[in-house]
C-alpha cells in the first residue's frame, strides 16, 4: 500500500530486503528503523503514528476489496488523529468527540499521507460523493458536521 505513496526515485526503494514492500511479518505490520524514514518522507510526525495509520488503512482496503460495508462501521484497529488535525477539530467543531475506530480518522490518515495534489483531489471527490448521497448522514461514518473544513 505505501509503495504507491513513495516516490520511485526515492532512496527508500534502495532499502535492503525489499524496502517499503516488506511491511508484514507473520500477518502483522512491523515497525522497524526504516519506518522513521518512511514517516519523515510522508510528513507524519513519527513511526509510532505511521504504523497505526497503515494498520487502519489496510483494514479499510480489505473491507472495500471484499465488498464490505464501511457505512456505520467501527474499525478494529484504532487510527490516531494528528495533533494539528485535533486543533482544527477543536476550533471548527468544539463539541465533536472523534471515535478513533470510525472511518473519519482513517480517511484523515489517508489524506495526510497522500501527496498534496492527490489529497486535494480525493477530498473533492469525497465531498461530491457525500453531497450526492444526502440520504446517508456523514455522522454515521464518524464525520463531524463541518468535516470539509477539517480535511482541507
């Protein structure tokens, strides 16, 4: 998953033993010294934040790949929210309590590790999708009411 997010010209592709492609050992995401480099390149504060991001995104990917429902669903791995996003949440939605098992933190995580242009495009497409399906409240995905102001 992260292999698509890392620039092929990056020195991360020269990491021995497969570099960004070897994230699994015994079915579990493994944090090693290379994660510090990965998190730095992706703009994530530390590898201790990157690993839960990736765990949550792997679960979301698997749910979608197997045609599962993500609406009104809680994820098994908790996904942290970056402190900068928490400050924005408090400013824009002071009474909102984020559930780290909902889809909102996972989508925020994805938007934060994507390159800026891809992140912007995904947030626009997500906004269009949710606006065209008003019958389904975004709060069932764990989104705050002013979610668009937070993801930008």
